[in-house]
């Protein structure tokens, strides 16, 4: 069953909206709990090394899932090419995000 372009667009916008609302909720809870954004930022700075490890684990898990998809679509060249494109796009986006963090 093929999904329509409108459905894909609306579901993508819905996912983005949920992500933005979640980030806003986390920031509001942090500010409310700790009193101010300065204290919130200081608390985040103190846990920065742990967040680095979390990001490394997240990137490793995403790579493992991508590799598994490549292995599964070994005998389907069209789908394998699509997975390779998604992986290349993901690598470019990941590189851009990490370079912006410098």
C-alpha cells in the first residue's frame, strides 16, 4: 500500500511538532525546577561528559540499525540503494550537526 505525498508531509510535520513541544516542555520543567535558565545551563554543563557518551552510543546504535537494513536488503538492489542513500544523507546531517557544536 503506497502512502500519499500529503500523508507523508503531514506525518512529518506532526513528528516535528511533537519534537519541538517535547523540547519546550523539558526546558520549561528544567527552568521551573531549578529556578532560572542560568542554573539550568550550569546543570547541563556539569553533565556534558555523560551526554557525549550518550551521543556516541546513540550514533553507534543508529549505525548498527543501518548496517542491519543493508544486510536485510542484500538481495533487493532497489531497496538497498535507497538504504544507502538514507545512510549517506544521515551521515551528512550528523556531520553538519556535530560541526555546528564546535
